[in-house]
């Protein structure tokens, strides 16, 4: 296996495996966000970072493996934005409103700010990478927890099966989470998801106002 | 302008312009559904039909102009399926249920049966061809009419602004109508839109059951 001079140098300096992985991910993120994910090969990446292809392959089995980490980082950013927005919001209906607004905004931000990085998200959604599956599972879980809390506090109705209703609410949210579908929805054209939220909240309310 | 022998023959038989257009559309539909829309050129099409390229251009300004007619035909088929399903269904809540189910089924059928023809639908949705815009407008109108009828009969609540609520219901339907987004939704994986329908209907109901 050939090791490039710079890689050998790094190895000489003795960076922990974790650090080299981080370094590759950071460089790859910058590279992909400039040149795009689809058209970049591991060779291009290696050349840009100044590592040998073989050295990169020591840490990542494929371009997709690098993409998976970047994708997971992006999704973690969206989730962190959502949790920050939910901070201090107590009532279940408000939490659901904030969840809808914050997740759509965070997803749009990723799409609009970094179109080329977005290619990774599209590949991830299309090929159902584990990171996106796990992310969707956590959002679905978050919806269910909000519904459960709302039922416990009397803010939401209690007659329908919780799993069916939380799946339906999640299903309404899904097209706005998926990077392939998001650009085709009206939020892209300055229509906010407010009407959608209010429809969902009326559906969940225990009685008519 | 050169006219191919077969076209000249057709001209000799004196087909009306309408008939030649229909003939081109039928041949193009068959060709696209076999070889795909994206990779086929007007030259390929002309060769396959046995017309000259120039002759085709007499009737259609571009490949997209042919695609637009095929797309409009597909959408007309979906709408005709939906209206057939709605036949004899009177109560507004039932009509809304049937609309959801029938439109998702008809769209899926088009997607699953004719993947290559589906490329046209994708191009149409991505580039916002007039036929898809008009189709969406008609479906949106249909939703509003059902909601209006339901309000008049007392089946649906009357407190919310009709336009806002019908837009929200339509927004829930949109991802299932759009050929780009449809394959990424759970209905593709045998999850029916039933939970979604029921959530919407609870939201529209004038009082809790």
C-alpha cells in the first residue's frame, strides 16, 4: 500500500485515528460543497487533501462511507436546531408547531445554503442510508412523545390509537424532511407550513373551540 | 423541407392534421415507454416512426411539445380514474376519502406500470410544464368543492377560512401527486394513506364523536 508523503508525515506526527478521520471529513466536506458529491471520486478527494487514495481507504471503505459521516453531521445539525427551538416550549400544541416550523426551516437552510452538499443528502435519501433511516426514526419518536405528552395534559384528544395518529402526523411531515421531495413543495415558494400545522392541531384537539 | 416516403404516403392519403398529430403521439408514447424520454431525441423518434425529423417538426416544435401532450394524456387518465371512483359517492367525507385513495392509486399505477413513461412526468414536474400546473389547479379546485359541499351539508366545520383549510388539505395531498416526490413516500412501501385521511377528516369534523 502506498502512503503519500503528507500522510506519512501525519502518521509520523502520530495523530490518533479519530483525528485523521475528522481531518478527512472536514476536507471532504469542503471539497464536496465546492465540487459536488456526485462527480467527485476518492482520487479527486485524495489529490485535494494531499493524501494518497490508499491512505483514505485505510479510514473509509468508500466514498459513500465518507458521505455517510457528512450526512450524519448535517442531520445532527438539523436536529440540534430543532431541539434548540423546542427549548423552553412546554405546551404540546406549541411544541408541535415549533417542531414543524423549525424542522422545515432547518432543512430548507441546508438546501438553500449548500446545494452541492445537498447532493449527499439526495444520495442518502434515495439509497436509504442508515443515517437517514435513524434520523427519521428519531423524528418519528419525537412526534410520538409530543403527542403522548399532549394526551397526558389533556391538550390532545385521547380517542384515536396513539401509534396510528402519530404516524399520520409524521407522514405529513415526511415530505418536508426528505431532501428529494422538499424542493418540490410549496414551502420552497414562500408558502409556510402554518396552514398544515393548524389543520393537524385542529385534528388533535379534544373538542371544538 | 424533406418529407419521408411514409409521411408523403400519409399526406397522399390525406390525413387531417389532427390525425397525424395523434399518430405521432401514439408512436412517441410507445417509443418513450420502451426507450425512455430523457435519452430519446426527435431524430430517434422520427427514425422509429418512419417520418422525417422535419415532418415531425411541422406538427411539434420540440421533443418537449410531444412530451407535453403525452403528459397531459397521462394526467387526464388519472383524473378520469378519480372521477370514475367518485361517481355515486355523495357524502363529502366519503368523497374526500375516495379522492385521497383514488388519486394515490392512480398515480402509483402510472409510476409502477410505466417507469420509462414516468420520465416525462418527472421532467414535467421539475420544469413546471403548463399541463401539470393546470392539473394541480383542477385537483385543488376539486378539494375546495368537496370542502364547500361538506360545509353546506354540515358534515364539515364552518369556522376556519375555507381557502386556508382547503389549501392545507391540498398541501397534504401534493407530495402524492408529484411524480418526483411520490416514489419517496411510504405509500410506495405498502403503507396506505388511510391514517392521513382520517387525520384530515377529524380535523374537518364539526364536533368530536
